[in-house]
């Protein structure tokens, strides 16, 4: 449970997902009634995990490499996330 990582302020817990390869058919994330698919390598996303029903699956026959960072949201994190990304890494 993510809220166990910061029980005094669970709303500060964030999880950022970085997609390391392009989407393949059969791979998806589900947020409420929205299906997130067709991502490109280098995309990243964050969502309100504690208030949005969510699920993910890799029903393809290809790997779905991701980098997922979970931590406490700080003012520095907010500052970084508020800036546009100038180039793909």
C-alpha cells in the first residue's frame, strides 16, 4: 500500500511512470473509464493514484519495459514537473 510510505500525509505520495519502449497492442493502463495506450518511448505520466480506480496489463507477447519511481512529492518535485520537457532523453 503506497500510503504506508508516508502515513502522516499519504496525499504526498506520487508515482511517475516512464515508458522505455513504444506501445504494443495488448498493453494498457486503465484510469477510471479512460484507457491509456499508444504511448511512445520517453513519455512519462503521473496520476492521482489514491482517488482514481486504476489497473494495468500487458496482454501482448512482447515485454513492456517501464521505469516507475515512487516517492514523496516535494516542492522541488512540483517545480520539475511544472516545466515543459525540452527534448527526449
